[in-house]
């Protein structure tokens, strides 16, 4: 480990880190924007969910490198070629969580909302979606952490990310560079994970101050565990 | 659909199907890397998951560590192992095992922890020891989730074994890495197509396997609750 390499190369470390962060955050966000309405539709129309679930779990099996390669032909060697596959993976993780989250809202709660005069839309926005937040965030944690990690593969087709330090480190047989790439990837993931857990705490004030108060880093609802 | 035409042109040429770098040999290499890694990961992660779930201790730490663990970029770990230890079995084995551990561990843990407490009470009431409770009640009830974890891990490993080609070993990733290096898009597309088909087959295999290993009682219950 050559510590002096880090300050000397700060000017290249920083942009690659930012690029990696971007590739790690944009796909889960697009995935969220798509999976919330689709999830709501799946809860409303039950028959829609099983076929969609089979499609997403098949998509989940596709190797990202193979998808990049397929897309090169259509989207070229740009960010989009990495963002599309990572968005698909995020979608595969998020959709089941949105559906499970919405379905976990108990019937008495729903009926209470209706009895208070909430219409369907208002009940969805003010009762069901907020109650689904913990499960959705559990999925988001997985999507963000995986995307940050997978983004480094983009470098194999020349899309800038922390993967640069792995490939350059291999070519120059220089471990320091690889350590830096690994450490920064983990740091980015940890940072985003802590922010998401904090967001869950802020968005679910009712979960605080209970008899068995979940600590801020408690697992919360089961982290989604792959395609069902 | 030029991807498909490129892939098809490459796949239908007979020379891709024979010799030491032909598709059948590459598939076998790929399955060997994936299978061995999955086996070792399962031997580590299943017992640890059972232990943590059975004693209900350290679950928090395990789940959060497993989540950050996912962030370890396989490409980086692969290259680090090569640079530090040189090329060898460990070079691809370590990163793939590391990759496969979190889904198996988290699912096994969640499976055991999620067993109905009344069921466990009943088992204890019948005089079962902790060990019997684990093997006769908790493990059978957790089988669906354990299988899900194994399936997810298998999919990850098969998909990611592709990257091992970056460090010069065999497997189906060779076609993608070599094709990219020599600008042979046909080879890249054909290789990608074979990997996609293999990944889907593995997924189907595990879905089928589930039917055989899930205890009959659980299957009946699932059907009646529908």
C-alpha cells in the first residue's frame, strides 16, 4: 500500500468516484419511479402480478456484462448502456417489495381510513404508501448497494466508474490502486445505506418510541432476498 | 436486430462447437467454477445462518453486514486476489464464494427466525431438545427460503463467473472479453447469448428443484392458504 499515491492522484480519484455514485443512484431511482405505479396496479389487479413477477425474476438472472454487450449495439458505449441493465435489476428487486409493502397494510387500517371518509386515492397516498415505506426502503437498500457495486463492471466496456482503478491496477500490477477502488466502493455503499436507513426513520415516525424501539440500524422488515 | 443476427451467425458456425475453446467445453468450465463456488458458499453460509437464526443472536449484525457485503465489487476482488496471490484456483474461487454468501446467509437466517413461535413451543412441549427442534422443525420450515437463497446465489454466481475471463481463466466470459479485445462483435454477441440461455436454464433448474425438496406438509399448507 502506497499511501502517497492517494493525494497525488486525487484529481482522478474524485471524478471516477462521482461517476460511480451517479451510476449507483440513478438506476434505483428510475426503478423506484417505475415500480411504485406498477406495484400499485399489481395490487389493484391481482392477475397482473404473477406474470410480471416471472418476467422480472427471469431478467434478474441475466448477467450484467452480457446485457451491456447486447445494448452496445443500440445505445453505444455511454452511460445509458450501464444505466439500463442496472435499472432493470433495481426494478426486479423493488417491484416485489412495493407489492409486499402495500399488501402488508392490514385490513382494519384500510377500513378505518375508509370510515374516516378517505377516498381511494387519498387512502393510497396518505395511508397505504406511507405504511409500505419500510419494506420499499428495504428493497431500495439492496438496489442501491448492488448498483454501486455493479457499476464498476461498466469499465469493462469503457464507461467510467471506480472499476477504472481495478483494471488499471491489474495492468500495472499495483495493489494500492485496487485497494482504493474497493474501499471507495464500500464507502459509497455504506454512506448510501446509512442515508436510506435514516430516511426510513424520518418517514416512519410512528415506528419510533415503541416499547421495542428498533435501533436506527436494525434490520427492520426482512431485507428482500432475491426474486421469489 | 443486429445483435441477434451477429449472435446467430457466430453460433451456427460449426467451429464454435468443437475443440478446447468450443462452446461445450466453455460451458463445462463455467459450470465447474459456478458449482464449486456455490457449494463452498453453501457449506459456510447455511450453518452460520441456521446458528444465528436458532439462537436469535446477532441477527441484526448479520443482516446489516450481509447488506454491505453485497457492495464488494466482484471485479475488484477478483483482480486484487490475482495481483496478490497470482493466477490459480483461488483467484476465481474467493470472489465467487464471497459473492454467493450473503443471499444464502440472509435467507437461511430469515427462514429460521420466521418459523411460527407456536410451532416451536409445541415442539419443546413434546420434549424436543434444541438440536431436534433445529433439524425436525426449523430446518424443514425454512427450506423454501433456504432454496430461494441458493437459487439467488446460483444466479449471481453463474452471471458473474463471466467476469473471471478478465483475469485469463476459461468459462463463457472468454468470448465476451476476447471479442471485446479483438473487436469481434459476433463473438461477443454469441457468447452473451449462450450465457443468457445458461443463466435462464439454471434458474429454471432451481425452480424445479424446489418442488422436490420442499416438505410435503408445507406444500399442502401453501395450497390451502391460497
